[in-house]
C-alpha cells in the first residue's frame, strides 16, 4: 500500500511502500524480534547513537543528546555545524546478502539466521490502490516496511556507520545527523573527514545518500561557513531544518518551532469548532487533550520557550480552547483552569521537565545519565541524594536548555517525590506540589 509522505503527490518517490502482511507471519516475526532484541541489548551490540525503534529511547532522547553538546559548544563561544544526512530509499535498498553478513557478524547464527534468510529470499510484491492490483514483481533488496522485524534488521545493517567517527553522530532509524565544532578550518576539516568516512561506508554497503536532501546548518557568530561535500557534491546550506518534527534554525532560536506548533494547534481547534456540534465539557476536554495539546508539547523539553512573547502565544491557544466550552466563557482563564482541573501550559512544561529528569536518572530512559547531568558532590546541602550540579553559562541559549534549567527546580523537590518507587507515583506526588514550583 503506497502511503503519501510529503511533497508533490504526482511524484512516486514521495510515497512510502507499506507491506500488507498476514497476522500469522507478524506473530512469528514478533517472537523472533523479542529474542533478538534481548540478545542485542544484553550484549550492547547496538550503539548508543541509535535511538529509533528501541526501548527507552525516542525522538526526545535523540534531540536532547545531540543538542546537549551543540549548546555547550556554542555557549563556549565556538561555532558549530550540524549536517543532516538523508538516505535514499533507506529501507528499500538494503542488500540481502550483505545483511546476512551483518547478522552473522553480530552473532545471530543458526536457525534464526536461516529463518531470516528464507524470509527475505524470493519475496514478491504488488501494489494495491483502491482495490486495484498490479502484477506481481520480484523483490531483490530491502527490508519490508510494515513488518515487525524489518526496522530491527535495518538498525543492525547501519549499526557501524559511525565507526571511527570523531564528530557527534546520532541516529533515529535512517535519520542521521552529524555535528562538530567549526570555528577553524582545521576543525571543519575534521568534520569533513568524518563525512568522507560515512560516504565510504555508504559505497561499501550500497546505501546511497540523497545529496539534494542533505543540509548543513552553520551555527555561531564565528562560524567560518566551511563548504562540505559528500563525494563530489557540495552539501546545501539551510537557514533551518525540521529535525524529527522540531524546527531547528541556525540561531538555535525556538520562535520558529513555537510558531509552527501554534499554527497546527489552532488549525485543529478550528476544525473541532466547525465539525463538533455537541460541545459538552467531557467531549471538548477529550478532543483538546488528544488532538490539540500534543502539538504544543511534542518534544517541548528541547524547545521550551523562554521569551515572554512565545510563552504568551502558546498559552493563548489553551485560553481559546477553554473559552469554547459552554458555560465557562464568562470566567477568567485561571477560573476556567480550576473548573476544568487543568494546569497552565507553563506548569505542564515544568511538570514534563521533572518527569524527564526522573526517567533519565532512574533508567526508565535507556540513556547514560552522566551524559546529561552531574550529581552534586556537595553533601552539606539539605535535601535528597540526587541533587544535580549546575554549570556556569554565558548565553541564554544554554541557560534555558533542558539540562540546565531543570537543576534548581529538581533540587528543590521534596525527598518523597524524588524517591518515588514508580513513574506513576512520581507523577502523583509531583502534581500535589506543582503549583508551588516555578522556574
């Protein structure tokens, strides 16, 4: 089934081929995948740079890990370049024989390896559109999109792309970005060397990059704006890029992302206003919580606004939503929130930040806590044992980044909140005191 992604609908390359496979086959794939994941995780075979299709890792952990280094370097008055790489038909071009070699190299042998080889061999597919079907065609490469096992096989195949890479590289499935300091030509050449290694890897393993869609962001006032190449082709310079759903621009300002989130949320509110006739409190709250608010809070720990105009603009969306509920229009915004048992968006962002810190420190997110935080060594201060150590910063960019702005609030939490035995109990205890907390 061809699923439209984006761009020109008449361009066939803008459609993703999703395989419609039988339930019995998917059950078998799920069983094999579960055992493979246990083996890969217990032996630390998949690199920490990969965040896609893995337990305890997400778009949020990917973005936080990458921009933790980027904001640090920019705060040190260094220029920083971010290069976004785009695989060409990534899942559809994985060579089966080379994939088999990768599986054996990771230690996946015997009947499991044989089953996967047989599963990929002699596959056929046809396209189904509105009930009309094409002729069957043989499939000579690729892992089936829409399958249970396909994404894991792809992760194994590209696992070693960052071998011998000096620069910061993080992946979310096939979405790959590389970053490094670029305030001198020597530093930029180091980043170019890493791009050459990645390009050589792609040639060796027959994974082409779509150079036209690869972009570079030059960040920092002292940036020399070095010209980067993938093979003979120069990578285009962009003013901004959409990174896993979050807009990142060369100034690392969050205003663009705030604006886009507000547009999407307001469009959805307009749709609800036009199409929902019975606007009871229960119906409107469910629609708002499930269809509107997620646009305002997606990965917000990365782009949380700190300018008053952005904070007010985001809050205005929730003000509008609460006014749409019959019987509440004559009340003030604060009264409407109390009546609906809602927190302001600013309080919810603070709540989300504290939850994310808890998940990182307790291992609910499968990342290294010391990559984000330093535990305070000052034992004389009162409070819980998980107090965080802040750092000195020069720019608002770093001051308001997640790993720095949470330190004071997290350290002020009572011991019974921080020491909660589960995420559910942490949220419950946090909600009791949330209105007393502020940045």
